[in-house]
C-alpha cells in the first residue's frame, strides 16, 4: 500500500483531496472565528477600534479589525491553537495513515503548527520562498543530528478555497533533493538566496486546494504562499509531523500523534489537546 511514497519522494509532495470531512473543517473554522472574536475584544478594550465588526464574514473580519493598524496585526497564530476543534485536523487518522507510510509508526506532531490569515495585499503575511529546514537551521541547537537528517512531513490545508488569486501555495518540484540551501533574512520572512532560487522559478507549480484537501510535502521542498490579490483573507493551517524517535532540534518537544509501540502515549482526544500547550 505504498501509493503515496513514490510521488512524495520524487517531486516532494502529494495532494490528498477531500481527506478532512466537512464537519472537521467546520470545527476548525469555528475555532478561528472564536480567535477573531478574542482579537476584536482585545482591540476594543485597548481603545484601538470602536466597531468590532460583529456581522462581518469570517473571510474578512480580522482584516477589517486591523486594516487601520496593520503594523500590529497578527501574522499567524500558534500558541492559540490548543483548542478542541483543531484536534480533528492535526490528528486526522487518514492523514496520519499516509504519514505513517513515510515515517513509520512513531509520529510526533512537530512543535511548529500555525494558523495563517493571509491578508489582502500585505507583505506581513506573504510568506516568501523558503524551505522549512531553512528556518529550523536558524534555531537548531547544534546537537549531533543535522536538519537534513530530520525525517519530517509538512502538512497544509486551507479553510477557504485557496487559488492563485488569493495566494495559494507554490512548490518547486524536486528541490527537496538539494539539501538545506542558503536563505537571506528579509523584513518579515527568510527567502531562499537569489542565485539558488532564480534558475528554478520557471518550474514552480500552483497548489490550488479546497477546504478538506491536504497537501503533504517534504521539509526541504522550496515553497511559498503567493500574494493575496483579493479583498478576502486566505485562512489556512499548516503543521508538521516528525519521526518521534528523533530530536526536534528546537527547544519545544511537540506532542505524540501516533505510537504503534505504545498507543496510549499519543494525544487521545480533543479535550486532551485543548489542555496541552505549545511545548
Ligand atoms: O500559508 C502560507 O502562505 C505559507 C505556509 C508555509 O510556508 C508553510 O506551511 O511552511
């Protein structure tokens, strides 16, 4: 049953269409709506806004709240994701089944999981071309294991349809085979060094997905989020799995997502997930 391993190893990614059922997508979106509600309350209490935009749809409300103070807008949410409605995404059994094909039966949810509200035309939420390993390299603790030795699978799913116009993901197939390449620090994000990136840009592919679809990709694959040229927020979740027998090379240790040796070790349910924290 090695149906996903060949494309993953060859081009560096595999798309799982409709793998997360609509109820689980709705549960995740509801958590994001709650998060936006909290942001509105915070801005109101701080006197930064007068209107909490209660009737504004999910796809625009956070932007409305911050459009006059974009410099303090959240670029992403991470610590805030220990909410019951996200368990059904991060610990989805069908996604974990595929990940197990790549990583084996000891799987960790890596301590890098994020919700991204990509605002219209704002560079603060436009993630530039990078390898995830390029970021890990910046924080790696200098132990014996190198970033290139990490056995990891990245996952990305949209909470609204992700298209070229609103900033879907783009990949350059096969680039995961290049190892960790040099990155340059830009204002908000790292970017792959120009001389490595430019000759490969013509091979970039657009990854257009609907809510419920998940793309799994290699930790070293060159990827970016395209600019959002619409007037709505492109909401998405990204998270990562790792072979749990390895160190994370970060100060956090993540959470066990599946253990064939000791199934009780894995996070068991939504309530347990919500009690845990970003550690
Ligand atoms: O969502 C995006 O635009 C970028 C996400 C990303 O770079 C990642 O998942 O590693």
